[in-house]
C-alpha cells in the first residue's frame, strides 16, 4: 500500500464523526473481563518464575545490589506500561501495540511488532511447559511419568481453559495471581518478623551486618549487576498484557489507569522489597540458581514442607505464564490476520468469541518445544529464554516509538491525548529506548549464551524480511479494501 493511501486512510476517519480509527481485528470480542481480572492480570504478569526462581542465581552473582537492578528496570517497565495505558485510553484494542503500530508506524511496524511478540511468547511457552514438567517431577507421585507427557498434559489443560471463554481465562489468571501475591506477602511477613526479632537464620543474625560483613552492596563490583539486567527485564515481561486485556473489558477508561498505576508500587513492594529482605537475611553467596531463594531462607529456619509449598507456587507461576502467552498471542495474531500479515486461519473465532486459530498456532510451536527437550542440552534452554528477551525488548521499544509518534500527532492537532498520560514525553520515551537497547548490547558480555543469542538477531531480521515479501501483497490488498469501505462509509 502506498504512503499516500496510508495518509488518506488515516485522514478519512478524522473528517467524519468517528475520530478514532477502528481496527478490524477488534470486532466480535466479548467484554467479559472485570476490573478485578485486569488488576490481577497486571500484577500477576509482573510476578513470575523470574522472581520466585530466577532471583536466587542473580543474588548469588550480583549480591544485594540486585534490588537496585530490579528498581531501575521496574521504573522503565512502568514507563512502558504507562505509555501503553495512554494509548489504550485513546483507543482500546485487543490487538494492543500491534494495532497502535499499524496506526502510527504503518503495516511494516505492525508486522514486526506482532511477529516479535509471537517469538517472545512461543519461546517462553517452550520454557514454561518444560518448567512445569520439571516442577511436577519434584513430587514422587509423578516421577515415573515421562517429562514430555507432563509437558503435553500442562499444555492441554491451559489450551482448554483458553478455548472455553475469556471469562474462564480471566478467572484462572485471577486465582493464579492471588496465589503468587499471597505467597510473597506471607514470605515478607516472615522475613520482617525474623529481622525484628533478630532470629538466627542459617547460623547468623539477620540485619545490615549480613550485607556489610559480606562485601557490601556490590560484593563483586558493578559489572555483575549490569549483566543481570537482561534477566531482570525478562522477569518483568508480561506487564504489557494489560493493553491486550483492555480490549475485552467493558470499561477500559476506569479499569486501565487503576491497573497501570498500581503496578508501580506493587512492583516496588514485591520485587525490590523481597530482594532487600533476602539480602538482609542471608549473604548472597548462600543463594543459588537451582533453588528458589525463598526456599533457601525457609529451609534455613527449619520450616517444614517449605520446598513443597514453594514448588507448588513456582508451578502456578509457570502455568500462569503459559496461560497469558496463549491468551495474548491469540489476540495479537488475530489483529495481524485481519490486516493480512498473519495466516488467515489465525483470524477465526469460536462460538465463545475466542480467536482459537492463533492460540493453536502458539500451541503448535510449544509442542515442537516438547520435542526439543529431548534433543537439546540445558544451555539451549537458556538460549530459548534469551530469544524471548529479544522479543520482549523489541516489543517495548515499539510501544515507546508508537507513543512518540502519537504525542507528535497530538501536538500537531491531529488527535487528542487522554487525561491519563505518560509524564515527561519525549524524554521518557527516548531514555527508555536507550536503556532497552543498552541492555540488548550488554548481552554481548556473556560469552556463553548472550553472544550466541545476539548472533540470532540478523537471522531473525532475515526471516522477518523474507516473511514481509511473502505477505506484502495480501497486506496491500486488505488495506486497499478497508480504504474503499471507509471511503464508501463517509
């Protein structure tokens, strides 16, 4: 589609009664997600295996300064969600940032945003089902069942939940989030009690002396803290789910600002607060990558069945992540299919108004992941997570670029910004983009996995270019057809 046609398409709605361009991919959804669902999807998205499991290894390598890494990444993550929240209030869409990329960056922008997001969630899905199988194997009842069977069973359960209705998805995600939040609150109360009573933990007395006697805030220098940033960013992935969920809620203008604003203090409390507590209770060297840091503390004070409880919570976090991934990619792929940049079948909806085509495509990639578990060593599993980080970083960068264009158009008088705004534009967006690109660059300092992942960037770029040449005619035909319909309607 030519640039003139794009400009005309954007100009037509402005001259008519409808000020905001509609997205064909938004038609047909039920509005069954309630405020409590969206609130818990927002907070549940931010609390996952990245904190429950990943924080142990990061504490070991970075020490107490990990809290700073979570704080810095949390601020930038909040800017991204706040920018997305403003775009949602301007025009709620289940296609979320793909729909905004289409409006502000054109079809190529929407195509890149959508497929990079799909790359993120399909690779995360592989990691999730593998994790679920490993966590389930922890209990002797399941040890005899092959890992791939457990992985497939988990995928089948979450797939069924997603296909039934959005209401059931919202309900399940609500309870998953409740379990995660309740666990963190319980742990923090135990941690505060141990600190206040100076109860012995692992042969030492908790308090500031645990930090000062073991190398201070930066026991291994600044570099390890900088290097864990990429993993910390991945821990915050899924915050952008608020934007997708807003397309299926009846009152986004009320629900979204509340959910977005609550993210900041909750992230500060849960992530930064729990890491500070962990650092005050035990030296960083005691924590390890293969055990949840919460289990490490609870086992040191002799809490019975701490491992079992935490294993259940980490299992819940992985199920929640898989649930969210299938939900969001289904909606994103439908938005793309309606514009011609994803396979036609991903636009199909069932009687419950669920876009099952896109959900099944993500499931198919996850099934491939079950096979990969046989073939690849543990390092390849790390690469899967790093590939997911490439997807999430590119998604966040695209959200900020969309917001920059959106603000520029608002200043030119072409559209109106809602009252709920990202503060400090354009400095905030530019600083966030620079930070995310720097985090990507830092992956090169990790020779084991990071460099190998960066080598995939040109491969992914080539695949995107090849794919674009494959779909561009269909995209142009779809856009011209929409333009004709718009012109007829006015």
